C-alpha cells in the first residue's frame, strides 16, 4: 500500500515539474527590432550590461557610457556609442528590452 502511494506521489511530482520546465523553455519570442533579437522574460528586467551588448550588436561601434535612468516611472538604459567618430545614444526600456525613442 505504501509503495503504491509513494509511486503515485512520485509520478505526480514528475508531471508537475515537467510542466513547469516546459513553460519556462517555451518563452515568447519578439520579432527582431533594429537587428536586435529579444526574448521576453516574465518579471525580469534587462540588465544595463545586457542592454549595452544589445545596442552594440544592433548599431555597432564602441560603448563609451551606459547608465540607468528613471523616465516617467519606468527604468530605461541610456547607452552611448561611438562609431566612426559619430556619437549615438540608444535608449532601451529595462522592463521589455525594446529600444525606445531618446
């Protein structure tokens, strides 16, 4: 009796765990915007370091300054790039990872 109950509990635990794993591994993808491939992570902010890497990959050049600011109650990352002598500031929403207008 105990062994049968143990097997049932074990199987239910495995089914529950595999369902949670499948939910995590099938995250929604967003179409690339300005050459950036982004993955939406539920309730996770994009780090300043990650935002700088995204901006560099998308626009090229060298990151010379990166800072996080508060804009209208939302965190945004300001990334300053220099490419062929030209300075460009990219603003990325920390919550979504999307590039927004400066």
